């Protein structure tokens, strides 16, 4: 995916290109599709911060909130016919809604956020398993 450098004049430039594409090249609306894809990805300033962190967006206007508002305004009234990014959006949504992926993300964020918490989690799990084995062995030995 191409990097987007967000500057003051970007909204004006993108609106002009999108109008040109929709009027003269409706079958090859690459910029319109890209803006709609970004509009689907970005809803809040946290989404902008995440995309800046991953190097997808370069925010040169400062406030992530203003970037989110600009992208969301650009997506209004835009007609999408056969988006090039549709497959990517479907895969992202499928990955996001999968409960296994969400559980793995929570595990990573809560129990393996650093080396020490990961080591402590593994050690505690190991000790719990060994205690369970010892309990089962004691029950078997008594009977």
C-alpha cells in the first residue's frame, strides 16, 4: 500500500483528483478506491496514530483528529464501483472478527507484553501443571 503524506493541501488535491476520476475515468478510479479504503480503516485519532506508527501515513499537519476528520469527509458521497482494495478489506475484517485472533492479541497484550511478564506467565503455567500432575499422582497412589 502506498504511503500517504498528509499535508495542508492534501484534501484539495485529493478532491480534485477524485472528481476527475469520477467524471472521466470511472472504471479506473484508483485514488477514489484508495480514499474509500482509508475511510474504512480510519474512524478515530487512534486509527491515525496506528497507521502513522506502522509507516502507512506521514502526518505533517499535527493533529491526528484532523487527519481522521479529513479522510472521513473525503469518503462522503464517493461512489465505489469495483474497488481494488476490496479483497484486502475483506481479509482485514475476517481477521479482526475471528475470535481466535482476538484472543491471541489479548494474550500477547496482557501476558506477553514484555520479557518479564512472558517469563512469569510461562513459569506460573509450568508450576500449575506440575502441581496438577502431583495431585493426580497422589490420588492414584491412595487408591
